[in-house]
C-alpha cells in the first residue's frame, strides 16, 4: 500500500513570501493521480491542483504544482492572507482507497 | 453553481446506526462518481467510500467495509451513507464530494465538496 508523506508539518511564513509544500509517495505513481487541496479550518477542502500540475478552475496563478515519480511539490509564489490553513495531497488511481497525506499547516509569522 | 449539502449527523452511542444524506444541485448528478470523506477532530482527511454513476460499483476504506454502505438515488439527486456498528473512532465531520474519475483521459480528483455534517459516537 502506497503512503503519502507531506513536509513540513508546519510552515511559518509572512505575506508576500514564497511557500513550498512537499508530498512524497512511498513508491512511484502516475502524476495524473496526484491532487492538492486547501482547507481553511472549519471549512470544506477546495481543489487547487489536479494531475500534479493543472490548476483547478478559478485557482489563482500564484499556485503551481510540479513533480513526478515519488516527489511532488505545491508552490505559492507570493502568499496572500487567505492562503492560511491546511494543505493536503491526495493520490487517486485505478484502485481505491484514495489516500491523503497527513497535511501541512501554513501559518503567518 | 454546484451545491452539495450534507445532513443527518448526530450524537450516537457506540454500536448504533446513522444515515447521512447529501443533496446535490447545480450539475447533472447521474454523470459523476460521488464520495464520502471524513475528518476526525483535529486530524487530517480520510477517504471513506465512493460510488459510480449508476450505483453498480462501490468501494470502501478497510476500516469501514462491512459496517458502512454507500448508495445514491439519481432521481432525487441524493447520496447516502448508511453507518452501522459505529465506533468512537468514527467520530468525524463527514464530507460529500463530487469525484471525476476518467480512466480514458486519466483525470482524477474531487472538485466540489459540501460543508460537512458532524457524527459523534460516544456513550
């Protein structure tokens, strides 16, 4: 069974800075299967990136995804106040269950 | 606009049962896979189950298989989760989500989520 590991656990940055989130898979995966979500505490998750690098509809251009094989990255080029919260990667594919990483918390200094 | 509205969450004793519902609107319900994802208090997201467009295929995470049943009523644009033999570790906010699972285009993601309904299993 594939495991997704996200790092860091918490990211403390300032508005305007660049944020980088990592997601590692325990074995090589098809990049089409990798999605990223943002969740503000108390709210539902929101799809940011699908297929490792394709922004979902309405997602600002400051969000980008990259990676292949076992290593995937979500980057926010310039942080805005509304970017606070939790970020999750999720692995889809042809066989459920569709696992999530444990999440990375983004907080402002 | 796509809307997913969950209901049915409640406080239930261990061993009890509950049925969650998700009312969908703003899209052609029958065209999509649908899923339940849960989040225990202070914890991360856990995919629970999904169902294909006509209800003929259903998949579950191991921890709920045999206790939970996912179903849908396409005439009512509704998704359900029947939960039995509930355990304290099932305590969570349960989200309904629309999934895109296209093996031909290799598109896989959950693009719309409801706001969730809280299930608390405690004596």
